C-alpha cells in the first residue's frame, strides 16, 4: 500500500508565506508525476502545480510567480512554497502522486487547510 502524508499549512495573513510538504511511503518502486491541487468551498478541485520526475514544472495561472513546486526524488517528497499569499488562495490543499510499485496508480494526500486572512 502507498500513503501520502502532508504537513504544513495553517493560517497566515495576506502577503505571507507557507510551505507544504508531502511524503510518499510504502511499496514504491518509482514515483512519476507529483502535484498539488486545491479545493475551495463550493468550488471544484483544481491543479495548482505539477512536477515530473525529471523536474519539469507547470503552474496554474493563479500560482505563477508566487508558488514554487519542487521535489526530492530520494525522499519521494514534493513541496509547495507559497509566497505573497492572497485571501483567494484559501482552500484545502491536496498532494497527488503517480506511483509505480506493489500497487500502482494515482494516490492522494489527506489534505491540509490553508487560510489566508485579509
């Protein structure tokens, strides 16, 4: 079995920064794409940023220039550094990973609340 365990998040004032982490563990042979999604109340879950195993990244327009996704392949961990946070960034953030291993597939983290106050 594979688990994605998230850490970070919390309450921050507008203009502040937060860093999210997500570590994959379990029967893993390889982790392919990893990413961060978010879901605000009453809205659909949306992609915030993604990163391939080779380090290529993509960002939602709302995240460009403010958020940075990175990963440590040795630790099977993905990070999201969020700067210049805005109230509209308030959401539950989820990490996701495509895992090849004992049980292959797409896995999700447990979610973490990010709240940005104005």
